[in-house]
């Protein structure tokens, strides 16, 4: 799906976007509970590796897009300091999610089947 209008009309994409934002919200609400954060992100990573077969690099792309949208839509609130914190958070999300990919053997499987496509 590449057409922006098609994306806007997609109930499936809207549902997934809600799930993504709910997961991010859960992470933010539980920053003082590292076990909860790790658990949530491990579930996300394992589901995307095993069930959905999503390349881990797409989490990095999504993080960049989210940061860009926040910056453009909320410039008065998304100060340099806030941007730094969100960038750090999204880096931690990526680290945990890719750790889950490693835990389920994704990197080894991908290297064995198509080593040139894997981007760590």
C-alpha cells in the first residue's frame, strides 16, 4: 500500500497504528518498571519476527517517521531537549525489539537464507 489516500482509508492500518501507539504509551507509562517495558517490547519483537516476518530495520524507519511527525506537528512542545529524550526512548525500543529478534533466532535464520538482505 503506497497511495496516501488508500492508507488513510485503510481500517487495518488504522487498527495497527492504534496498537503501535498503545504499545508506545505502555512503554512511556512504565518507564519506572524496566521488567514491564522489556516484557512488552519482547512480545512486540517476537510477534513481528515469528508471526509477521517483518525485517527489524522497519522499526528504525518507523521510529524516524514518528520523531519527524512529532517535530512537525508539535514544534512548540517538541523542543531540542524533548526530541533528545524521544530519540533515546525510540533507540531503547529498537534495542529491545531487535533483542527479541535475536532471541528467536531471526538473525541466524536470515543470515543463513539471505545474508545480503539483512541490515543490522
